[in-house]
């Protein structure tokens, strides 16, 4: 009967394990950035849809009541009168971080009044999307300039202005 060495019958060599580990690491290095980009794209699409739905909710409130609801000083608080109409997601962090806040400023001239949804950055709920991706959001829902139009960067916060 032929004898075999037990060490050659079981297990893998160090070289084989190193090759497999290298391949797994390479695949992870390729997959992780792709996954992060896909996740950011999903967050952006969700945010865009949320902003449109919130805008419709505020416009419907104005049609029903003759004016927009008053400003809310704290983020994550549903404006008075919208408790039954506003999605509960308003109280949660936005898809890109930060929390929602409604601001409505009435001016003497109606065309000077402003109403906007602000995504407030805070230490508890920071805006987690990369600054370069904010440009993508602006290009998709506005004019591509984050300093003008309906979607604007204001310090660390983001503002989505409604057409009043």
C-alpha cells in the first residue's frame, strides 16, 4: 500500500491563501465605490421625490387655506395645520442627512415673500452626502447653480424654495 504525507492531503498552502485573499481584496476594492455611488444615487432620487411631495403638500395647504403655514423654528417639526397631511418622514432625517424645517417669510409685497424647505445640518444629523453630489441634485431639479434658483446651498444647510 502506498503511504502519503498527511500534510499534503489537508489544507491549503500559504501561497494559495495569499492569492485568494488578494483576489477577494481586489474585488472588494472594485465593488465598494460602485456600491457607494449607487447608494448615493438612490438617496438623491429619494430626496428629489420627497421635496416634490412636500412642495405639493404646502401648495395644497395654500389652496385650501389662502396662505402657507407659519414658519417652524425647530427642524423635524411638522408645521401647524399639516399634521394630518404631511408625511411622517418629515420628522426623520432626510435621505442625505439633516432634518427638514419649513420657513415662510411674508413681505409687504407678495412677490418678495419667500417659502422654503430647509434641510438643516446638525451634529446629531449631519448632511452625509458629498458636496460634489449636491451639484448633481441641483442639475436634476434646478438650474445647476447651487447659489441661485430653487435649490440652494446656504452655509451648511440646503434650501428648496417654493414658487410662491
